[in-house]
C-alpha cells in the first residue's frame, strides 16, 4: 500500500488518506483500514502535540484509472 495524498479538513478533525495498491484483486476489507487508522492516530498522538488528532478515513485512489478512462474517451474520435 502506498499513501499518495492526505486531505485535511479545515477544522483539522478529519483527514482523508488516499492510497494505492499494486494488486487490487487482494484488497483488505474496511475493518483492517479502521484498525490501521487507530494505530496511526495513536502514533500521531504520542509523537506530536495537538489538541485533537484527526479521524482518518482511508480512500482507494482511483485518479490513474480515471485519467486513463478520460484519455480513452478522448482517443475514440
């Protein structure tokens, strides 16, 4: 899994973590990501001084697939 982007809300309470995987046929279920988010939040809380640690939501990054789809549509002529 590769983290490609993180979008933080203006109030710093929520963060969307966009990731990519090499093999999409073997994606873990959502509970694994929720557990992973809890572990990362704990590490953030112990290593940086913030009032609140943002809630992390993991999102599969599909930007490459979307770009390829648009390129295919444009090349249909």
